[in-house]
């Protein structure tokens, strides 16, 4: 596991995601999930590309069931984009990097326009 994406827990979710001054893309995953393993290197690459503009985070749903249940995470991987503490985009399942990047860009533009 790399240090490019911040590890978030049930205890730190409010501070790390909702109260973040930067937009946050959080990847909900589990160690046994094949598609999660496929999306993980893409999340790492995007974290590098957006360094200083967007915080990328990961939450293991097996270890942090309360937040996953509260946010109605039913399938993994699920990536949620937060801006000013509010969910602005949800991407469920594996998607290639250009698709993820496009959805993140769209969500950030939409959030900035509000």
C-alpha cells in the first residue's frame, strides 16, 4: 500500500473527508476484491496527478463497516467524490483511468460552479 492515498477509518472520516479543505476522492475497497485491486493503481496515479488539488483516500470496508453502511456502499470498489463536505459523484465498479478522470473532473467542475 502506498502513501499517496490517505487511509481513512470510521473514526477519521468526518475530519479527513467531510471537513477537508480540498475536494476528496475516497475509494471504498476490501483486500479480497479483485476489481478493487485493479482500480488501486489508477487511484495512486490520480493521487499523484492531482497532488495539492484533490485528496485521495482509501477506506477498507471490512474494517470500517459503520461508514460503509451509513453511505449505503453496496458494491466495491466504489469511489465517491466529495467537495465542501458533500457527495458530488459516485462511481461504482471498476472503470478505466480516462473514465475515472473524466468523472472526477466533471464532479469538480460541477462543485466549483455551485
